[in-house]
């Protein structure tokens, strides 16, 4: 299925159509200009990933209602296939309730090692088609397109990318595109299952008008309740709300991110400050949603420890930290704080992450499926803050692992660019195609 939202048509169609009246020419020219100036953003998302991954190695489950989740006592559903969804089974649903809705439901425990293997294969395929990508979880990523990829080439790009993923992995991936990253993410939701949906700049405002307020990323139940209690029920009403009124309602930083989400064009995005040029972080998608604060706090501590280790591998310090969480309804929330001085000390990083945890948990107001910690404002200068003037900069014992965006050399494949870097596995784009490189410290030499 290919659902393409191009209303009015793409710039090529517009320029090819005769103007019905001379007075329409300036408007037509302005539309074409916007199409040329606004770069498309893309978003890819695997369909029912965990369930589809289980069907790959258990063909006997294909066509049956299938869910991935925990045990029947206290477990919840992580993902359900479309056959199960027809019975009303969905993510974050207690297993006991799911079995009541669908007594024949097949439930398998999650196997994240298998899912990660498949995810790397998918992202290595995506890497061949885009300039860069940023995974949001094991099954979805934001994509930056190549300079040669404009609005007119997107339908063909979507088809070729989706077909390549299916050929390499057997999985279905949906493709969304739009003038902003948020619209691209919303578009991929319209593309499911197994499709593509493209929103060009001239159609962006109408697209947002038909988007439910609850679907906007970052609008959790708590924020949504505050908006509706103030008479804001639609995206149109939200975008027309004065900035000061919205800030007083949900806070300055949150208001800025929400207004960004409902802006049809990128130049309309509000900004409080320039984003940090570099960051290091880690996040984890949970096999079962977390509803207990102490469990959430423990997860924040674990992810902060992983982030600290990655900072140590680079031999760098950081000036600030951002804590991120995602609800079972895929609403994201982030909170940030600066360190008193640049640091890579694990105690400092964990302490600041934990200080943000109560606000993030309370604001999200629902079960949590993803936790992430990112440190920003990277620097190789760390202010001495221990007795006797010792630096908190940890010694760089192992060689640094090749990080995303770096140019590297492989003894067999030659030179390439790291599309996704980690201490254990990297995806590198070579002239012969993208490869998954295990133990990148051993097999890759950093060029620049």
C-alpha cells in the first residue's frame, strides 16, 4: 500500500500545470518556492516489530493472534500482531485481560537479543538510502535524507527502501515524510500497516488540522488534561493559543516543544536556546511497561551508568544532562539540567539524572516504556572539583570506539562513514554498501 498525501500535487506537477488565471501565477510560484526551500524529513517504523520478529522464526504462528509479553499473573503485552489487535489486544494491556479478549492468543516472552540482531539488519539497510539516521528505539528511526532526495523522489525512495528491508529481513517497515520531524513521525503512523505516507509543505497545515490532539508527541495524559480543561481540544486551537498563555498553563520549555510539534514548517519552530552540537547518551526500551516510581528510578540509574561509561570511552566531560521517558502511548517528555562544572563523574551524572526523575514521572502520568539519559555540551576540559585538585576526567583506558559521523577505515571494505556507533557494534556505510561491524575498536581505524 502506498498512501501519498500530496495536496496540492508535488512541485513538479504544479510547475507542469497551466495556470487557470493570470492572478494565480504568483501563488503558484510561491508554492513551488516553498517546496524547493523546505527539505523533507523522513521517519521509518517497523510494523508490530517484536511480534513480526517472532513470526520470522516461528512460521507456525503466522496468521494466528500473537503477542509478545510477560506471564499471565502480572505481565503486560509489549506488542501484538494485527490478528490479535482485531480482538482488541494492544500494547501495555495486562496479559490476563488480553487472554479474556482473545482466549486463543499465543503469548511468547520477549527475546531482546534476537530483536537487536534484526534491528541492526534493518538499520544497515536504511543506511544505504539516507544521509544519516537516529534510532529512537529498536524499531524506529528519524532519517536525514541525501541532498539529491527532494519531494519528487520520495515515493520512489519509500518503495525501494521498504522493498530492501523486506528482502533482507522479511519484515515490513512503514515510511513517513514531512517538512518537520514531528510531521514525518505522524505521517508514518498514517502509513501503517506496511505503507508510506508523504506530507509535502503545502499540505502540512491541513494534515495537522486532521490530526488528533492526543496523537501529538509530547502530549501525555497530564498535559492533555490541562489543555482540555482550558478549552483546547484541537491542534488548530493549540496552535492559535498565545505563547504566554500556553507557557503559564504547561510551562515554558514544554510549551516550546509542543508549539514546535504543531508547526507546519521548520522555520516556524520556536527555540529557547541553540542545541548542543554534540552529545552522548543511551536509552532502553522495556520489555514491560513501568508504572512504579521506584522501579523507574532504578532504571534511570542504570541508564545513567551506561551513559557515563560511554562518556569515559570518549575521554570527555559534559556540561549538562537530559532525561527522557516515553509512555506506552508513545508520548515523549524530556527534562534537562546543567552541571555546576563540566564533569564525567558517575556520581554527578547519576545524581542529576535522579533529580529529574520525579518531575518526568509525574508529568508523563502513565506507564513508561522507554528511558534515556543523554549528556550534552561535550568538552575535553573538566574543572577540578575533588580534593587536591584531581580532575574528574577518567583516564581513557581502551581506545575510543568509532562514533556516529566519523570517517573510518576497514582493512577489507576500505574507507567509510559510521552511521551508527557503539562500543560493541557499528554500522558503517562503505562504497560497496553498509556493513554491520562487530567489535569496531578492533576492526576499524578512525580517520577523522
